[in-house]
C-alpha cells in the first residue's frame, strides 16, 4: 500500500510538471491565482505562502503547520493547532528543528526548540492572524539571514503591515474539546495629524481542553505595530506580548500504546492515583493498576511562558541607488517547564503525621534577556547590486533546576502557574552569548537572461558559562566555547530560458554555533572536564549545500523541480539515556558526517476559474556515514549507512481548492513516510496519511453582511490513528523492545467553526 501511494505521488507531480506544455496559452504572462509563489528570480529553492493560507487553516494554527504543505517539509504535533511546543517538530530535507533558522521581520527567533536559549517559538512571537506571509528556503537561507543555527533551511515570517484606512477584524472560534478563541484587531488608518502614522493593535485569547487527559492549554497575545513615513523611507516599531500556559501530554512508548492504548495520559485530575503510584515506588510496594512502571504516568506536566518581543526598524533610500536599514530589538522571557515527579518526594513525606506528598514538582526554569542590532545597505552600480550588513546580539540566559513541595491530600499548587518557594535547587547556571555576523554580496545581471550572485558571511559566537549554584560540586562549570568561521560562501545563478521557464542553482556553506544551555549541547554534561574538552577539541557543525532546478510558469500553471546534495560535517547529536523526567545529562556524541541527496517537485494548476489543484512530492535520503566510536575505538552506535532520525524518505501533498460565488473549500491530503527515532534504526513509526477539510462562505449585500464570513475546519477528517511526534523524550540508540518514552500519538478528528467580521 505504501509503495502504491509513493509511486502515485511521483506520477502526480510529474503530470503537473508537464502542464506548461499541455495547457500553454497565448498569453503566457498572465498570473496564476497562486496558493504558493515559487521564488522566481531566486538562485535558491524558495517558496512563499501568504496570509490567505493561514486564514483558511484552523484558528490559532501554528505557521509551521501551514508550511507543511511545501515540498521537503514535514511537521508534527500532538495537538490540532501545531502549537503545543513540547511536541512540535519540523524537519526540512533531513534537518531537524534545531538545525534550521527562523526570523520574524528579520529578527532572529533562535532555533525554536523547547526551552529555547536564544529566542522563542513563532506561535508565541506573533498571533497567527497578524502574519502576512511566510518564506521558506529549503536548502539555504539568504546570506543576510540573522541565524546561528541554520545548517539547513530557513523560515522567515513577516507580520502584516497596518492598513491605510480605519477598520478592523473580529473573529470568534469554537470547536472540539471546549476550544474557543477570540481575536480582535483595530486599525488606526493613516493619521494625518501624526505625519501619516498608521498602526494596529490586536488581542488574541485562546483556551482548549486537551483531547485526552485533564486540564487545558491556553494563551493570550497582544500585538502592536506602527509605521511612520519618514521622507522617502519609514520607521516601523512593534511590541508583542505572549502569555502561554500549556498542559503536557504524557510521552509514550510503543509498548505503552499497546498495553494502555493511545488515549492513555497523565493522571490529572486523579491526584490520589498519582500519589499512590509515587508512594508505592518510594516504599517498594506494588504499583496501583494499571501501572507497570512508575513512569507510565505522572500527575501532570506543563509549560509556562511569558514573552515580550519588541523592536524598531528605520528604512531609508538615499538618492536613486543607495538604500539602508537599521533594526534594534529586544526580547525578554520568563519560563518554567515542570513535571510532577515521584523520584524526588517532598521532604518529610514518610514522617508519621506529615501532610507532605511522596512526590514533588520538578522545574526547569528559564530567563532570557536578548538585545540586538541588525543593519544593512544596498548599492546599485550599473549591472551590479551590492549588499552588506551586520548583526550583533548579546544574550543573557539563566537556567535552573528546582523542586517544589506538594501535599498528600490534594494538590496545593497550580501546574499552569509560576512556582515559587522551592525546597531544593539542584543547579543554576548563567550563560552569556555574544553573536556577530557580517555579510557581503554582489548580484550581477550579466545579461537580461542571466543573473549571478556571489557573497559570503562571517559568523562568530562566544558562549560563556558561569555557575550560580550547584548542590553537587562536581557539576560546577565555567569557561568559554567559541564557534567561528570567517568565510561561509554562497554563490548562485538564475538563467531565464523563456518567459515561462527559468533555471536556478547555487552552493552554500553554513555553520551552527554551540548551544548555551544546561540541558542541551556541550554544557548539558554539567562537567567542567567536558566543557574544557569541547573548547579545546571539537568544532561546530557545518554543512555544504548544492542545489539546482527549473521553475515553470504560464497563465494556468506554476511549478518547480529541484535536486540537491548536502554534506554535514562535525555533526553533534545527543542520545537519550533514560526517561525524560529524570533529567539525566544526554550523551553528546560526534556522529561524523551525513550525506543527503534529494528531489523535490511541486506545482499548482488552475483547472478552471473555480478549481485549482496543488501537489508536491519530495524524496530525501539522509544517511549517517560513520559509526559512533568511543575514544577507545569501541563502536558505541552502529550508525554507518543508517537513515537520519526524524527524516522520512517520501513526502506527498495534494490539495484541491474551490473558490466561487463567495463559497470556498479546500481538501488537503498529506502522506508522510516511515520515520526512525533510534540512531541504529531499531525503533521507528509507520507511514501515515492525513486529510484536512476547510469549508467557508463570505456574505455580502448589506452593510451588516459585508465583511462577514463563516468557516468550518475538520482536522484529521478520516480519524487516522498514527504517531505524530517522535523524539519528544530525545532520540535513542536503539529500541528493540519499544520501551523508549519518546513518541506522542496524534489527535483524533476534530471540528472547529469560526465567525469572522471585517469592519
């Protein structure tokens, strides 16, 4: 069955590629009503989706889920919105999330991993309704991108500009599991008395019960953006605040799903069961049914985050040929990730007459204070456009592991609130990261048909760690690790064969800096000897990407075919060694090189004035080239020739859209091939196919009806039972018994209805 689907996907994409010949018309310059723009004129594989695609998805959707339809992209989450951060995983051409680059209006978001040390997730950075467009570079981002993690692709998010006229938008959504979301945005329009200043302010408030287990996930966001004309240029400023409170789903294993079912979760609201399991574990007694191990379930887990992201950009032309911009930004974050743990009971729990519980709350606590400056300029000199720029960021990141007491009779703390008054601090570290990046590029229009670009960036990142407190003196760390490469080139070319076809190709080198955190990267060992060893001996990860292809476009069709080859060197990965709740340091290993080859095809065809068809197919083969060998020459992991974790070989997307006479609908089908969560490929999940449906109607005719719209969304329409997230508890060496707690089932079919009114 899998083979038939993959073969069919390739055939569908090839049929779309042939469409320019089959449907060529006399007027080949007309525009397609495009779902996706395929980066005409770019020497890299680039696609752009606009806010229409976000608006027609489920309200509150993560923008990452929207770009899942693009070739080479796979995205998973344990919730219908793709916003539950512990579970969100995006992979592009075999690169995992922490090896990609992400920006919002040019401002770096870090690697968007859970507990991010140098940024924040896009679902917290901006309400989805305020996103204007998303640009994906699958292989290599522009040389100017402000990112120190983009070994692979780059996702750039752009906020919507304020409207020139007064107005606004009000949306209300309700749906499965008591979901409700309210969104309101008010546009000031141009204010002549303030020099033509225009702006908007929006509020989004969302809450939903989990689709299994107890408690809820909720978030409130405030977005403010203003634009002031300054001569021929503009001054843009923004302030975005997010308050996120999300209850976790329990990490599961294949064995747990077989024994307990996919709907098994943490015990909340059954406090007595969690206490009984913890008491049995700590006294050596029999665990209550249906527990087989104390890790089968905890009472609850949660992520609590408050973020403020702000900045201002001045863009100014000087004369006819010179332009410059400068952006200053800041980001402040306070966060806690917590679990109720039986491994560290509340002190005094076993004292006669004590009210203390045989469990406690374990937190990993975060505080970010980032400040940065980005500047750039462009100069046109005849056939040459020369650009250059500088990015500087200073980031102070504090991280700690603490434990908070609980009472046996009933919970005394709110898992969706910030915890205070710990009874034990295990460790606390301070990290100072200084990032400096410079770039220079020339785009040369050699002829009307041929354009070439060549440039480079220089990246230097200093990671410094200091110990604030450690209960175990052997965990004290101090020192500095540097990642530096003064010349990371990017060259490319675009050649226009005709007004319908262009060829493109390029070569890019990138480097990823070491991570500054006590739970990831070289500092996760929490040992001074490892810090010293990494500083003296290890190099940061690097990649070399070569890609090329063709783009097609006429009045009824647009599409792209691209092939690529990627080499990874100095690859560092961490293998999980125990249940995630134990918080044991992962084993940092250099897994040598990885070779990746792949093919991507995508196209969109206007079948008629009302119907359009989109399809994409991607083949990706990412393989480890080396075994993981210890200093004594012992093979620790037999990874040579194995497929990279989290990277499916085959991806197929198909979407049929209808839009006519104010009625619109969209039916999407997505196939994701088999994936591995073990480095030795002994432990993986099956392929799956998911169908989503959108149906809507736009009213008109009277002032009350103008701008009114109703939309219904059904996610996982066929109620497919599959595993979404893998690696939630870390990737493992091998899992022959299926006991690794590192997978999360996908949500079942869910329904949502939105009422929207523009005014």
